[in-house]
C-alpha cells in the first residue's frame, strides 16, 4: 500500500496492509507512476522473503 494521507495509512494498517513510504523524488508533480511502481517492486524484492505480485490498475 502506498499513500499520501495519514488517515488512509491508519485505516490501511488496521486492515493489516504494509505501507511503503515514497521517497521525496516520487512526491512531485513530475514523478511518473511507472517510477513509483518500480520503487514499490524493488522495495518488496529487497524486504520480503515471500513471492509477491505487483498489480497496477488505472483508476480511470
């Protein structure tokens, strides 16, 4: 789970979600979604012993 809202973070944690905080360079208007996906994938790959799926869904 990635998020910008503290309230969404709290609710997500309550449901057992893992939070991946964005580095500053991904918190700009110029940041691309693709860069955020790569960051999340690399974070999970480095910090997880389990296999995982990365799903990216367009909300439009």
